[in-house]
């Protein structure tokens, strides 16, 4: 049973699935002496203004590790189709205002930028979603289909997300461009909006790009992009482990 607590709380929910096709058991791999999911949980607790951190998992081993660390974990159904659905399943039982969906493989996320995104929702009652963007300045990254690009308007509202290299430079070689960001996969939702979003059918653009945030833009809602100067290096594949582990060690030394 999930304790509800105060209605105006901001809650971080970390989806952590054991059976990843690309990297089975990823949440439990050791980095700098601790399981990845523990690093992410600890990082979430460092976000200013956060009231509660919950790990949403489908696996007893992850549930046990989080509990042994002193964290809060909730068991969810195994067959949920996405991380957002796992977050929504837990959020549906919470009496809170704002939900932060923090990926379970992001131990280096910029905590201050996440806090700024939360504040953006708190200050603007018409804003339902915010996320983070890192200025995209390298052509190799721009061309990488595994990197999601986002273009923004002058108000830092998202115009479009794509795996393609956008914008297309018709008469010029690639160059860093105002409003061009690498999208970092953390979402800050108003809880009521998150529950509505999960009931919408996937949009044609979402199906084409395999990017669920396009469902929100297709419905005409804004997504605020909070710029960050700190790129977040996630653990997507086994090849990322040594790099992220080294970065964690350096951070802990400072």
C-alpha cells in the first residue's frame, strides 16, 4: 500500500525494470561499489525541494536493494508497456501535485535544473510539462539517431523532438544554433496531466519517431525546456558502465 501524504508534494518516481532487452539486470549493476539504482535514488534525494522519492519496479531484487538502502520502493505489474506507465501506475495512488519521472539509469542528472523545472510548473499554472535540454554543439552528436534533438522557440517551449539531425542546414555546414538542444530524459509533470496523457492513444508522429513526448505536442500542449550546462551521461549499454563509473568517482571526490 502506498502512503498518500500531502496533496501539494513534489514526488520523484524512478522506473526501474529488470528485464531490459539491451541490458538485462541494469538497475543492479555495480558502479563505484553500489548498484546503479541506488546511485540514482541518492541523486534524486539531492534535488532541492523534493518531498519524496519512490522507486517503481517490477522485480523483487530491485525492491530489496532499495529497501536495504533505506529507500522507498513499490512493486508494479510486470506487463506495463513503458516507464511512463510504470510511473503513472504509482502516481495514480499518490495525493500530490507534481511528479518527476527520473530514468533509472541517470545517476548524473543536473539536480538544480530539475528543481528549476519543478519551479517552472509551480509558478505557471498553465504549464503541465517540463524537461531538460543541453545545448547541442557537436556535429557527431547531432547526427546520432540515438540522441534525441529538440528545437525550441524564443520562450524555450519545444517546437519538435526528433532522432533526425534537425534543423536541416540547407546552405551551411552544421553549427551550434540557439534553440537546438540535446534532450535529457527527465520529465516533470503536473500529476493530473500525467494521468490524462497516459490515457491518450499514441500519435502518428510518436509512432514514427518512437518518442512519446510527441503525443503531448500533437495534442497542442507546451513542453518547457529548461537549459542545463551539465550533460547527463546515462547507462544505456554495458559499454557505458566504465565511463559513468569514472564520472561518479570524480564527482564523489569533489
